[in-house]
């Protein structure tokens, strides 16, 4: 299993009626794209990777259970990782999905 299937199923349940959301395997996880733009991804560790508005990134990165995404030793500015404890409730998951999906939808469609 390359990604947390339970988390992926929970994400699907939240976005099942969103016609602009598609799935794609990438980054060793399962990504969900809105209007062709990467919004969130379920990782193998049960965490959620997401894109956010660069102007909100500093504030969002201070939220409990949230950290900057690090790739090759470098923190990416508007990419966050939200841990599985923070996502344990539907409300917690829904809030972070709204952040990622909202930002992806603000970008030009691909």
C-alpha cells in the first residue's frame, strides 16, 4: 500500500460530489486535484499533504499537528503536512481539505 487507504476513502467521501476533483497516484501517495491542480494527497503515514495560499502559509504552519513539507532537506513554502491525529475527526479533515481545495481552485484550471 503506497498510501493510507483509510484516509483516501475519507477524502473521497468528502469530495464525492465535487465534479472538478480527480485522483492521481503521485509522490508515493494518492493526490486529489481540483480543476487539474494538486490540492491534497494522502500519504503512506496517514498524514495529509496539501497546498495552501503562500500568504497564509506562515500562519497555517503554526496550527497544531501541522508542519512545512520538506523535500530533499528543503522546506517548501506553501506546502504543508498535517498529521494523522489532527485528521482523526471529520471536522479536522474537512477543514484542511477546504484549505487545499480552495487554493487549488483559485489557480487557473489545467
